[in-house]
């Protein structure tokens, strides 16, 4: 059996919720998955082509006047089986986060404390903006998409993001406070 990466399964999953074109897949990724899974246009179309070649999806082309032909992709029974097998496979290692703020803090003894505090305050502000975005998404799901079968699962992943973001905000505040305590 062909080995597939996680992006393959992300796209297979998106095919199950009505995202059938490369454009629709990219829109959904930008609006939801992008908060925890990054996928570029450069990955979407080759992955869709591979899904079709591997029999995990089919493609239906329809001509459009004045624009390129439209391609709609649909998950096959084999694709649903592959997605289910992946969903049920054991969880791998905990992913390692790449975070330039943490990297800067790690080496911050080499700069004045006020510079480190400025980085932390900027980061906290960005985290607070992200948290507000998550709140808005939660409100949109609960008010407009609550009838979707996937809505509870969307909220579970969103809740993870909210909790991680709240913890990071708290960490920023605590770290700034500790650095300020050194100055006294």
C-alpha cells in the first residue's frame, strides 16, 4: 500500500465535508485548519492528483465558458477506507512546535531585559488577537453551523486552540512579571 502523508488525509477529510475543488479546499484550510495545520496551494493540487492516481478520489471535469475547466474531486470508497484507517491508527509523537519567540527567550540573556519584555508583550498581544479570532469562530459554528455533523468535532479542535492560546497568554504575563521582579 502506498504511504501517504498527513496532508493527504487532511484533504481526504475535506472531501468528506463538501470541499470538492482545489479552491474550496484552500478556502476551508485558510478558514479553519490553518490554525493547526498548514497546507499551501502548492501542496493541494499535486495531492489531489495523487489521490486520483491512487484511486482514493475521482475527478469530474466540467467546462466553463471563458475560464479553465472546473475540476471537482470526490472521495471514493477506497479513500474513505484509507481515511478511516488513518483516523484509527495510533497517535505518533507529540509534535514539536517551532516558535521564534521561545527561541529568542531561550537566548535572551544576551540582550537587555526591556527588549525581551517587548517581545513578550508583542507576542501576548498577537495571542490575544488569535484568541478573539477563535472566539468568533466558535460563535459562528454554534450559531450558524450547529446542524453540521462535524460541528462538535470542529469545536473540540477549536477548544484545544483556545486553551493552548490562553495558556500561552498566561505564560507571557508570568514571564514578564518574573523578569520585572529581577529588576527590583
